[in-house]
C-alpha cells in the first residue's frame, strides 16, 4: 500500500511515521512526503520543502500534486493530511471552535473541532480522491499527542493551549534522558527520537488524546477496508 503525507512540518511527519509503524508496520522510509518534501541538501530550495497550515490547505486542492501521487498506481494508495488547529481562527482557516471552559468535555470538544476541520479539508480535496484521505487533525498541536509520554497526570491533553511549550517543559524535567530528546543545538526537540517512545506508548497516548485516537481509528478502518 502506498502512503503519502501532506503536513505542516517535518516534526509532524516524524510523529505520523511512528504511528504508521505501530498500526501498519510501515517503515518510515516507505512513506512519501508530498509536503514538506524531503530536502536532499542545504542548497535545495524547492518550494515543496516548506509548509505551514496555509500550504497544507493549498496542497489539498492542488490537482496536479494529487494526480501525480494517485494516478498510475498498481497498488492501493492513502494520503494522510496533517494540520494543527492552533491557528484555526486565522483568515483562510476560519474554523469556529467549540467553546472552551473549565467544564469542557475535552474528548467531545476534540471530536467537534476535528469534524469541522475535516469538513473544510474534504471540501477542498477534489472529489475523486476524498475517500483516499486520512485526517491527522491535532488539537491544538501534534505535540499534545506526545505529552502523555512524559506526563501521567493528565486525562486529556487537548486541554493545553500551548502544547509545544508544555512538552518542552516536561522533557526538561526528565534528567539526563532529555539529551536524547533534544537536537544538538539544544533549541528544538528531536521528534524522531520522541517518535521511538511513541511507538512503545501509543496505546496510552490514545487514551489521553481523543484527536490522536480518532486518527488511529480512521487508519485502522481504512486498512480493514483495503484488506
């Protein structure tokens, strides 16, 4: 089965690859990165090496890009679209969110917000390919999917508005082990390394983040249909 990804960033793709390894037994090197594409060297300035939420939405409606991926295949193909919801209120994204309060049911909140984003993206994707899309909609950020690896106290990590900052802080408290989760410049997290932990802890992370669980359920359902 051919698997492709359109995502906001390479960190998001690293997380998705870890999930695909657990659920589908797919090696990360077999996943086709449509956006951002894999940059071969520092001089390669191909526009497809860059991404953000706006470019994700743009790519979902790019007939040439999708035609090139889906056409002339001798095997089943699935395209994963990843997008965060942190910027949902910005012009061009324009997703009205469910209300956040101290009494919010975060699992239900995640479901409602995810459905709104899926509806938007499905409208953008050419109808021919809509059934071949799986939606990795992260509430608020993909980092929220990883928080349970380092925090046993939270029941639903979608409640954290600044998930990336919280994940940084949690990793900063794991002692010497944190060196394995941080890139050499000590500024950015090493998502490939954290992805290895996700492979071992995916079940627990799914229990504590509804948007992650919904993505995994969709992958599992599509895999059954193909089989």
